[in-house]
C-alpha cells in the first residue's frame, strides 16, 4: 500500500521524490484529509509542529526536519506517540559557513558603505570609505561544530589568528579560550551555537571587546539581542554586524536596517542550491527508512 508523505512548509517535490521510494507518494500542499492520512512529514525550519497538529496526524510515523534545530517541534508530544524527529546535520554546514564568512569579509572591507558611496554620487566629492583588513587580525569562532570548524579553516586560510570557544568541544588545531577571552581578543567574531539558554553575548560580555569588533550571527537570534547590538554600535564597540537570524521571521522592519554598518539577510545562508538538495535528500531518506521499517540515522528526540 502506498504511504502518504506531506510537506509542511515549502518543499520542492523534485528534490524529495527520487529518495522516498516507489511505495510513497508526496503531497506538498496537504489538506486536512491529507494530514489525517500522512505517515511521514518533511518539515521546514520555520514550521511549527505542536501537539495540536500531531493530534490531527494520527497515522504519522516520522517527522523529518530540514536542518538541525528542533526547537519548533514539540519533542515531548512526538516521543509520547513514538514518532522520531529526524534531522539533517551537515547538509548545509558549508553553505552556512560560506555565508557567515562572506558577511564577515563584506563588513571588514566596508562593502555596503562603498556601494552606497558610489551609488549616492559621493565619489570625487567626499573621502572614500577605507576598507579594513582580515590578514593578521584575530577571529573568534564561538561554537566548534561542523559549521564553526569550516569558518575557522576559512579564517586561517585568510591569515587570521583563530580562537575557538565551545562549551563541549575542544579544537586540536586552534587555541581554545573562554568566552570572555574570545570577546576580549577578537577583531571579528562569528556565532555557531544552537542556542536555547538565552543571550550569550550580552552587554556585560560585549563591554570587554576592543572597539571596532565585527560580529556575525548566522546561528540563533537569541545568542545576541538587538538591544545589545544597538548598544554596541552606539558605543563604538561594534564596527560591523551581520545577521541571518531574527527573533521573529519573516521580519518587515528591523531597528538596524538603516545602519550602514549592518548587513541583514533573510535566513538564507544555509539555503544554497547544493545545500537545499542535500538537505531534502537526507530528509526524504529518513522518511523512506521509517516507511521501510528502518530507523533514521539522525534524530532529535530519541537516543
């Protein structure tokens, strides 16, 4: 009998159908009736799977989340029903790392200011924005998982001194430091931790930074609040801020949107073409495993 798999959030059928198996059919725009029949669900990162939704999906056997975060899934409710919540770790790690480092470089080189300078007709009339340098400066990588390790390697390749802070993982290649030391010594800082414990870089922590720090957050919005970033920019502690994550998404306005020292992107650092294909393949394969009587490799709610 053919099993029904639904997409919760935008899921391109072309990216999942080749990996679901011949005994599954996929519905990207499920109705209430489809939800009631669904045995598998491929769920996008911004979609909430709560207890009420699970009550409407009594036949569900597997939730496959695109990405590694499971904070939008009611893990307790899923576990009560014996439903594994699969994730797709590593599928977009390089894409996120490239996005974070691209933001870092653009901010250090003052690309936004240079564009506004030329586009606004200031060239030849006003002093030009002077690009900064990354070579010989210090990069602090906060979180040394799959993404953080790639960012650290990027920094080393550009001639940066790399510091690593991770509460659980030690680097065998770069200097391991406390969070306080990382912030105090860094010229640029990137965040790659999962969040869940509140603000990591608050005012008290940021106050020890050397003036001119560039901070990039492509991880979780809660790691550093907008209020802290506004304060850091006003105090001159921050020279540049790159954000790919926000407390509410999508955003319509942002307090830092008009600041030329700030770059905002719509949570797309991990959505490159190759990353999307790999993410959906892993999610579809996790669903196929369960439908065929096997257990998915990566789960967020079961050991």
